[in-house]
C-alpha cells in the first residue's frame, strides 16, 4: 500500500480543500495521514485518513491578529513573517517526527506550509507535491507580481512594466521579509533566495516534483515561462454533506424570478456589514430572490444579520452542487472554491474582496470576463445594485462563465492529481534513489 503525509496550515480556508485531496488518496487505497491543527481531527477522521496534531507553537495561524492599527510596508512584512515563517520550525519538527515514525512515498499539502520545502535539507526526501488552492503565485515576465490585484499588460511595454513591478516588490516593498526568508532557508543548509522571489522558491530545480493547480487555464493568467512542474487539474469538487436537508423555502427556487446568491464564505463571515447586508439592501426592491448563506457551520448564531427584506431567504449552509444550478448571479467576496463552483454551473459573478488572496481572485473574475470586480471589500448598495443588474442583463458574463464551466467539466480534479502523484512515486521507485535539492 502506498502512503502519503498531507500537511495543512491549520485554518478553515486551507483545511477544507486540501482534505478533499486527502480523501482522493484514501479512495485510491493509499495510507493517508494528515498533519494539521488538533481541532480538525474529526474532519480528518471523516475522510478515512489518520490525524496527526501539530504542536501548539505550530498551530497559530487562526490566532494571529494582523488587523490592528498597523498599516503600510512594515506591517505587510511583519504579517508575512509571523504568519508563514515563525511557525515553520515547529511544523518541520512535527513533519520529521511523522516521517520517522512511518516513512511515506509522498508528501503533499498547501503551499503555505513552508516546512515541506525544508524536506530538501534532508539527505533524501519522498515525492513532494503541493496543492495549488489559491490563485497561481508563480512569477512571470507575462504577469505582475502576486498580491497587487493587477492584471497583465500586453506586449513588450507590458513585460517591462511587470519587471519593474516585480523588482519593486522584491527589492523595496518586501525587501525585509525577502532577506529574512533568505536567511531562514540558509540556516537549514538550503540555498538562499538569490534573485528568486520568495513565492517562487519551491519551484527551483529539484525542490518539488509537482505543483498541482486546482483551476483551469482559462481562469489563470497565461505564462510563457511557466515551470514544467506546474500542472492544471481543475477545481476541487467538495461533496455535499450527507446530513444536509433543503430549507423549507427551497421550492421557491423554481425559476419564476432570478435568484441572486450572496455569501461571505466560511471564513470572513464575522461582519455581515461588509457584503451580505449591503446586498440585501441593494436588492430589496428588485424583482429577484436573494438567497443568503451565512457560511457558519460551527453553531455561531446568525442573529447579527440585518433585517431580511421580503425577497430574501437565509440558511447557514447551502451546498453549491444543489444551489448553483438554480442561481442567476453570485455575489461573493472572492473565495477561490466558491468562484469555481459558480463557474462550474455557468453563473456570472459580482465580486467584492480585498483581503488575503481575494485581490487576486477578484482581478481574475474581471480579466476572464465572468463577472464584475467592485474593487473593494466594502461596496456600496448602489455599486452592488448596478453590478448585479449588469451581469443579469448582459449575456456575455454568463457566456464567459459557461465556457470556463465546460473546461471545468472536462478536468480531472483531485483524482487527476492523485494519478499524477502515483506516476511520480512509480517513477521514483524504478529509478536510483536521489536526495533533495
């Protein structure tokens, strides 16, 4: 039996999608262990995998408060270091202990679990594959640097602008954390960053065997210099919960009026005044049915929603596989999974996100033509109303979303990623043993 260790930074937005990958390996008969936060043990067990808890000092992602009053370049550098570098040594220790206790054929996980890159400091490592659960962060002459929410420019002038923006990001804006990460990798005996941007470090020759990007090429910026280890597998399909039952108002989704679905996802749902509230107010007098999913599956009350207008319905959880075929437009803060579920069913999108990776997902919505990017995480009622009217009235948005939906339907998803890792493991078994980078 082949075996794999799955490493996940312990926060909901990472655990949900990567556990879908873990389940794919379980379904193929692999021995699967998952290294993540202890509070996710039940979720891990439900996939058929075995949970391994990170030590407390490596389980800090959800407890880091980066909102505060700090702003600017210093806060950005501090945030990256505290979020992704400080927890890495205890995470790497836990990773090594798991491998010592039970060797594996492969290691996989989300790209932010940087301890995986430190496997290259060992005399030998298993097959190493990462799960691209965010927009592709790979630098390119054809794209601006990741994190700005800027779309690519065309031609030679565009490439020059991209180079200048990338140089500024590496040498000015993120110079301090770039230097800190360089020193960090060198302290483990690995090569330093040199001229490599820290987001591209894992893609250096021999450091990784596969980066499986869980989208389709039509929703990602083209790159003429894309490393060969990057492969697209299409989005992850999250199965519906077996205990889900439709709410009593479900029969109203009968096609008699357009359905506008609004959600702030499963993470950024503590303040409904950001998007859900303004959307309810914006569409209160429109001839649509507004369906709200609070995304709260942990028992938190939903009483802090604003008053529901007569044309609105609400539930804590609504499976996209059941809901999206009935939806005419999706208003979202830009979660990667939700966007793909909308496009899977050809639904046009209104996106309003400006935190985490949502600047990048929002930019791709506009770039791909599937919807309108409001370019803020706190849109006005007027902006939401105009954008929803636009995507409902203009068929080009639905047509673009449907085209990407066809590409999604033809993609293999998690099963294709599992097959690719199996091929790498088989190739490794038939070749002489080799070490890390």
